[in-house]
């Protein structure tokens, strides 16, 4: 058993709806179970709230009581108009207050303490805080390519340059960051975050996906694919569980495609077990992913997945046509439709891919991933 440590996990918002926050709560729970003294800290309140259970075994706190004004996209107060200048000064003052809170928490920690910046925005607060004598870890929970094509790329290079290690979710993403010039790079996959209570028979004529209804999750492409294949199999149905900013747009799209939006878009569910155990196929139509928790969950249930190859994490989990499901070229809607049809028509293929995936995903068991975390802490302390 590793020596207990003070561990601070800093994220954008503690109770936000999202896969990263699910990871933050799960890893906090697991590390607490190993005897570590974990605190889960958010920079701002959640914008879309999700409950992560009552009587959490680790304390949580939020640094700022209200949302911070957005930072202007130009540098230097001289370049701002008077309104933006006031907002910038307010943001700077608020951030300084939050950094003081963080620094006070960190200074009270025992030797060997660890700070994990789980998101790059939260990493700005960590970089500004007093972390002297602490192990500091920065994390990227998305693929290198997703970060590279966003404003986060420059911020990762700036705020994670001096951390002890910058962790990605896959070796392939770590290699990409190394080629981009970051030398303090490593990888750490997500742990499997679900223990199935009920397993699917794979005879239910249902395809499901779970996730936020937003552009990066690609639900619009899944609707297009279902419009191609669904009418040929009227006894099968597609169910999309989730909520988000694109809901009204997706409902309109479904109707335009001749689909029943009320049957497809099911809204949010807190009963993941019921959703997964009553399906026979899982779909991941995302444009961007890191190491998709949803695919890990589907594999744990023995559900075969059809996924776009949108990140190295997808193919690290799914070995196409061998274990876990079928992988389709990103954005290839007819290919997604064809892969769904293959699984609809072939019960034996569903069973073979699902069973192989269920065996494969065990390498991400919580105990195995926790052993890796504790070994990393010990290595970085030397």
C-alpha cells in the first residue's frame, strides 16, 4: 500500500455535466479509497449541473461564487475599450482571490502532496498558485489534434511547460505533444468507471448513445446515418440519451429527415445501467474525443460499438472487427450507416465483438490504473 498523500484535483467546475467531471469524481473516490486525502476543487460553479452522489467521501469546493467575465481575446489593457478594460480588471481581481485560496490550501498540505490540473483553464489558476515543494501534474483529456485546432494549444504550451509531467490519455497523443516540443510528457488512461448490474442480451432491437447534445459529439451525423439505415429496419430503434445546447436544432433535423425526434431524443438519464443493458449496439459519432468513457462503459457491458476514428483513444479501446466494435473513417456518414447495418443483421458478430471487448477493457480496471497513478507519484517525488 502506497503512503497516503494530500491530493488536490483542480477542474473547471466540480458539478458540471460531462465526462471529464465524471472522471474527476471517480478518480477522487478511488484515490480516497486507497487512503489518500483528496480534495476536488472547481474554479467556477457548474453551468449545466449534474449530481455525482450524496455524502461524497472527499471534500469539494469552488473558488469563485459567480462566473468570471470572459477574458478578451486581445492582449494588453491599452488595446481594450473602456468596458472591456473594466471587465478585465474585475477578472484579474477575482482570479487573484481564487489563487490566494488555492495557495492557502496547498501550503497546508503535508510533504509529498500532489496537485492535478485536470483542465487547462483550471491550470491557469494552478500555475499562478504557490505549489512550491509539491508534485504538479497537468492533464489533457482530449486528443492532441483536438487541442491543436483550438485556442487551448497555446495555453497548454504556456501553463503546462513547467509542471512535473503533462499527461495525455494515450501514448499516441503523448508522442504528438513530444514532437511538438514538450519534453515533460506522459500518458495515463481513464479507469473503467462502471460495474454492470445487468448485462444486455444483445437481442433487443435498440441502438443507443449517451452524451451531451453539442457539436463535438456528432449526434447530427448519427441522425443522418440512421435516416439511411433505420427505415429498412422498422423494428429497430435509435435512442439518444443526453441534453445540451443543440437539442432544438437536432430535433428539427430529425423531423426534416423523416425521423421521430420524440422517440429518438430521450433526454438525460441517471440510470446508465438500464440504458446500456437494454440495448444491443452502441454508437459513438463524435467529432472529437479523448479516451471515451462511453466506449469503455459499452465494452464493460459487452455492447459492440460503432465509432468514428476521431481520436487515438478510440482505436486504443476498439480493435476494428476484432474486439469492441467497428471503427469508421471520421465523418463518413454512409460508413457509419453501413457499420450499424452490419451489426443489426449479424447477431453472431454483435456477440463476438461484445465479448472480446468485455475481456479487453479489463486492462483498465480501477486497481490497475490506481497502481499506475501511485507509481507515478513515487517516481515524480524522487
